C-alpha cells in the first residue's frame, strides 16, 4: 500500500455559485463536509474544475482562506497555481500565503506550446521558489502540449519539492514508463476518472477526481480496495459508476458534475460564462442514472 501523502482519493473541488454569480460559501461548506465525511484523502482548490479562470485574485484568495478555515487540518489542501507566464507565476508564489496549504498543483504552460526544454525550465524556476510540494499537471487536451515521460522523470529526480504528477494524458505507455522508472517517493496520480482503476495496476497511487465531488464514499472505497490489490471489489464499484462517469463529461467539465451535485441537493446549478449548464436531455439522463445508483446501493 502506497503511503505517499497524495495517494488515495483527491478531489478537484467545484466552486459553487449563487444565482447572482457570487461564490456560494454556504453550499461550499456543505460540499466540503460531504467530501470529508466520504473519506477522501485530500482536496484540490482552484483546479480546472473550480472555474478558477473566471475568478478574480480577491475571490481566489477568499476561497482558499475559506477552505483552510473549514477543513481545519482534517485533510491536506492542494491549491492550483499555474500559468503560461513563468516570471509572473514565480512572483505569485513568492508572495503567496501558504498557511494551511500542503501542496501546489501546477498545470504545464498552456497556449504557448513550449518544447520539452521550456517545460523543464518552467518547472525548475517554480521549484526554486515554492515553499511547499509541487504536483506537476499534464493535461494535453487543455494545454496543447504534452509533458513527455523523460521530462517528468528528470524533474522528479532533480527537485525534492516536485513530488508527484497528475497525469491526464490518457497515454498508458507514457504513464507506465513513468511508474516503472520514477523515484520511489514520487507519486503518479490519475487525472482521468474513467481509467483510474486500470492505471492503478501499473503503479498509479491515487486520483484527483471530478466524480468524487458527488460520490466521495464510493470512489474512496474503490481506491481503498484497488490500492490493496482487491480488484474484484474495486471493479464492481468502477462498473457501477461507469455510465455516470461518462455522462458527467459528455458536455464538458464542470458542467456535468455541477448538475449532479444539484440533483443531489448539495449546490445550485450555476456556472460562469463561457461555461453553461448541460442540456435538458443530458440532465434527465444524469438524474435517472443517479437515482438508479442510489437504489442499487441501498
């Protein structure tokens, strides 16, 4: 069993909004308690799922302070701090208040499409100033570029505070290569809910999950069993969630998971433009799948 502090179930937590567009802190507190009581291992604030791109600096700061206060050291908190302007990001980290924060999830520079040397130098600069652990974030579908396995391994070997990668490339060969050749204390974390279970078989030790916003207990249980080699029980949960997981992403993230949380009575179904709620057709489908899952799990 992997005992890395970012192993097990992490959650890319959504940001609930009120009908007027402001952050809904009452619903957020309800969601945080839902996640912690579901047995998750750590929380990620201001990841992609949190719609951080549409939030002001003041909102982000208030959101992080709220997480730290409500979580109250019950589970580690990871904050998303990434960008495509390296020097600006370095200045942000230098002046950031990391009180109550265990790590940074930092997405590979997007839009610029740097080569592997540029990606390496970017993270080298961050590692030189960051006072907490760094989780690399490889998500080519959003950034337009891939962190190759050898770049990940070089960063893992050379910088003590680069302790993990969230791999959302979906490339099994690449992820297997990292798992096979990584330093012992470096964690490879799944960034894709739908393939987390098979990835554990090649050495992935955790997930930063979107689906766990709605189903923290089930996903935590699946991870618990899978990481202990009990694939029979883990596979049953994986299949129970398979169609729901697919539906959650049919019209993009976080539109699907916010609809699910609204159906479950946890948050309002509000997003900030340019994102919009899922279609009525998908909403009806998701409602039926959640009701079916709840009936089957009674």
